[in-house]
C-alpha cells in the first residue's frame, strides 16, 4: 500500500511522521488489497485552538473513502479520521 503525506505550507516533524506511520500501519488489516492512503495536513485559522485539519483519502478493494477532521492537534485529527474511515470500510464490507 502506498502512503502519501501532503503537508500544506509546513514541514511535519519526525515525531508526527512516526505517529502517522504507526497509525496507518493498521489500515492494511481493514483491507488486504488497499492501494492508496493519502493524508493532507494543514493549519487553518492559526488564531484559534481547533486549527489542525486532516483529510484522508483511502482506496481499496471496497471502493474509495474520505474522512476529514479538524482538532487541537494533528494526532487527534488523524485518530478520529482513521476511526471514521474504518467505519466506512466495515460498512462497505458488510454490504458485500
């Protein structure tokens, strides 16, 4: 599976990159034939607390899925987005 990280107007630190690698490793358990997981990270409205936005596109054997969350931290937004994607994939699996 290909994992793409697209930070918008900033460079993610090593700790964030390791967090992303750790969290995205479990995605292959949802779908053994997953082909792409693309994360877009950006800071919106820097003057507010809830300003870390994560958008995730996922392509696998059950279709294409998308989730987006805005939180206090990228880690929290990634966790919540991956939970939403997992629910979408499980729902698509159950339909088959």
